[in-house]
C-alpha cells in the first residue's frame, strides 16, 4: 500500500513537472493562434476590399462586377458619338482628297493656259478684221495673200472705223470682263489711207480751225475721214489708233522732208500735232502696200507675244535683270571680293567693257591708290591722261584704255560737283 502510494506520488510529481514545463509552450501556441486569427482577419478584410473594388465571385464561380451597369440610352449615346467621330474623320479625309484634286486641276489648267498663251499658239486665236473699203485698192490683195500664206485668221467686214484693220482674240476664260460673246477686242487699230485722203484730212482740219470751232465740237460738219475718226475715238475709249499713209517715192524723197516751209506744209504739221496731242494718234508714212503689209505682220506678232510676256514678267522687279553679271559681289571679312567690287564700279561707266575695267583696276588695285597717283602728278593734263596708256588685255588685237575713258574716270574721282555729266 505504501509502495503504491509512493508510485502515485511520483507520477503526480512528474506530471506536475511536465505541466510546469509545458506552460510556456502552451502560452506560445495560444499567442500564435491569436496572431493567426489576426492575420486571417486582415486577409479577410483585404480580400473583401478587393472584391468590393474589382467585383466578387458568386457560388457558381462567375465574376460579378462591382460597377453600376450602364443603361441602354448611355450605350446608344456612346455608339452615336463614335459614329459621329468616324463620320467627321471620313468627311475630313474626303475634303482633303477633294482639295488635292482641285489643286491638281488648277495646276493642269494653268499649264494648259500657259501653253495656249505662248506666241506660236496664241497667234492662232487672233483674227484680223479688215474693213471692206480697203478692198477697193488692188494693192490690198498683197496683204490678204500674206495673211493667208501665214495661215492667220482674217475677216472682211463693213463696220467700225472706215479704212481700218483691227484684231480680236478668243477669251480663254469665262470670267474675263472685256469678253463679249467669248471674243476680246484688242486695243490696237490701224487706219490705212492714201496720200489724197490724208490731204483731204488736212484741208478739213484747216477749214474747221479757221472757223474757230471748239475742239469738242470739231469735225461735226466735216465730210472726211477725220469726222469718222473723231466719232470713233469719242465712242470707243481705250483704243490706240495709228494712221498709215501710203505715199510714193517722189513724195518720200521730196515734199515730205526737204521742201520749203510753205503754208500747206505748216497745215500738215498742225494736223499731225493735233492728232498726236489731242487724240494720241500717231501717223506713219509708208511706201505702198508692201510696207503696210510688213507693218500689219509686225503688229500681229507683237500682239501675240504680249499676253505671254505679261504672264511671265515680274511687275514688282521689272527693272532687275537676270544673269550673273547683274548680281552683287560677296565681300568676306578678310576683304576677299573687294577687288571685284572695284572692277564693277569702273564697269558701271558707259561704254566700258570688263577688259577695260580690269586693265584700270590691275594698275591701281584700290581707289585710294588711284587718288594718290593723281595727287603726285603736277599738271591737270597729266592727271587726265594718267590711265590713257594702260594696255587692255583681251580681244583680237592689243589696244589702250584711251584718253576719253581716262578723262571720264578722272572727272569721276576728282570733281566736287554732284551734278556733273561724265560724258
């Protein structure tokens, strides 16, 4: 009995020791459990927050969005906005394409217009209108044969200024303001008359002048070509009329330039001055229909060249010439180019070639050296002839600058008169 009691006591004490030894571990395990619970709580809170933001998953594993579902009107509005933006992009693309096509069309029309305005093509659109009165003279056949031989358009008509030749051209654009039924009238008009008809004009002018008639009412009662000319210029503004008077060899060599200043000659001169000053009408005396035909051909060619020159010309800088000789000279900081500027300054004088200017600037490389050479000479005559014996290199034979150019250069560099004429 006592042995059994001792054994139990021993077991009890061992178990107590064991329980005492296990106390710290139990507290540690309990704290770990508490930490695990806190971690699980945090994880649960985090996953709940994530589900709240990104949606949650139901029991079937389908993700349920946390956003508010859009209504049908909102979806349709977004589709309409996308469709409108797409339509705008398509319209802009079509607009750019249309502008590109229009630009190509404008360039094509400009190129075609430039080709049409070239003189060899533009002259085909000109038509010479010859008054029927001129056909009374047999010499007019020479003019008609020449125009037909050149394949130029011509037309016989009985209207406008009598004894006249005028020109019309086709309008290449519908917007040209001067076009009438697609035809534009040129401003140049020729009036071809004989010597006797010109004498009648002189007598008509003298008669009206002696009656002290006002200039505006002049030629109202004069039965001559002068009356028709006055009415034509009054009715049509902007026309440039030129009178071609056909004379003979005797009239050209004698009475038109070398006869005495008799009263009849003074009357002719008075008529010429009146036509030029009051009506801006020029008068040319030509020898027969051959010279008249040459004048008509030359004027027709001039009219065919005028549109192309007006199109290709530069009205802003019409005085500026093309070519390297008219360009400026570049001068560097080290002075390179000053010699060429000095040569160009001498070359600006009249009748001075580049070789002559080079001869002067080679002998005196700067203006100061030339002025110093002038000052060292004792007499004025020696100064004027300083450059006369310089040799000009270039050309078929050797030559000198000469006293004429030497004197002009001397006056240029020594004169104090700004209005002095060098020539």
